[in-house]
């Protein structure tokens, strides 16, 4: 059954001088907060509405647009920032909405930001769930066969994505931009779940309407990526931490060896689960296993 839509409440958050973030919450304001942090260059609307509505049956769900995405300030060209600043934006969203502690879930770059929150602001987190991401740690780990490995042994990005990302950035009209995004999502989704073109087309059209234009943001690819390693802090983490393995992820491949396994071993209080068939995307086919995984982990952690 598809959850009934919830009534959104929109907020504007001043996260830094000259930077305003669009944020939206769903569900009972008195329920435990669940902050959703999306990946690079992605609006908060990339968290699909039905998934948000389902999570909002038991949580005060908050999603927001990163800087240089959606309706938030597109500031990088005149005010460059570091990726680490995006983690501070997440704290600013919690502050602005009066949330003392929250469950947090992050995908891709959002998973890195969740790790920074767990390392730097553990008192603000009730639990953490990450997927489609890598460890913000330089620690090694043990493979299933008992051999020791280092981060340098992790598998590279799928060559098909490397080829896609290496193409020159082009100005496109809206129709061409949507087709480009669909080609990208098809690659990101992996090879285990059939590509749901109507879903992703509708999603990208909604994001363009939400943003007010179809320009692609390059800000997060250009932003300073230094200062993201938290090896010692993550090793002593005590925040209940769930790593979801996506077996079809072409960005952080599972085999061989496993990015998710590495992450689950280098973060304290972490455990590992798999979402069958999931790649580096959120098509309808993964919502049913994904939502309960996030909710069950939050329930274990309590409020």
C-alpha cells in the first residue's frame, strides 16, 4: 500500500552569511526527528515523496536542499566552500527547526556528511544510517577470507561511469538535460533492478520545477574535499550506526572487496545489512526494504 501523502511544512534556514537553505518537514512535529541528507548535486526532492511519506508515518521527516541545489542559495561561484561546510549546514537545519537530537540517514555524499556528524556532533544524533558511500576513515579492515586490506584495495568506480563523468560539461536545453540525467540514473541504478524510466523522468521534471531552472550544478565536484577524514573519531563512535550494502552500486562496488564491509568495520557501534538489488539510486523497487531498514534501526536506537 502506498502511504497517504503528508502535508509538508516549509522552512528557510540561514546556514552561513549569504546562504539560505530550503528545508521541508513531514509528519507529526512531536515524533522523533529523522533528517535525510542527499548526495552531491542533488536536491532534497531526490528523496522520493512516497518514501518520505512512508517514513513520516512514525517520524518527523526533514529533507533539505544542499547549497547549489534546488531552491537553496547557489553560492559557490561567488562564495566557494568546502564539502565539510555541508555537514555544518545539516547542523544548521537541526538548529533552525529546534531539533536537539535526530535520527539521520545519508546517501552517497550524504553518507559522508552523516559520518562527519557522528564524529563531530555525536550528541545531536540518535542513530545514523548510510548507504551508497565510502568510509571517512583511513583504517584497514579484514576481508571475508581473513586477509587484511587497506582503503587502497577497495574497488574503483565502474568504468562506464568514469566515461560518463569524463564528458565535457555542455549547455543543454531542458529536454536534453532530462535525457542526460536519465542516462546517468540508468548507469547509477546498476544492473540488478530494471530501470524505471517513467519514475526518474517524473522525478527530474519535478526537481527542475522545484529549482526553477534546469542548469546542472558543478559546485560539489569543485568544492574543497580536504578535512573529511575522521579515522580515530569514527573508530570510537557510539552512535548506533547502520551501513546498508547496495550490491549493484557502480560507484562504491560491493565485490570484490566490499566498500560497505570496510565502512561497517571501521566505525564503532556499526552493523551491516543488505538491500537486495539496490544500486546508487532510489527507484520504487528499493523503497519497501529500505524504509523498514531505516525505521527498524531507529527503533532499536530509541528516541
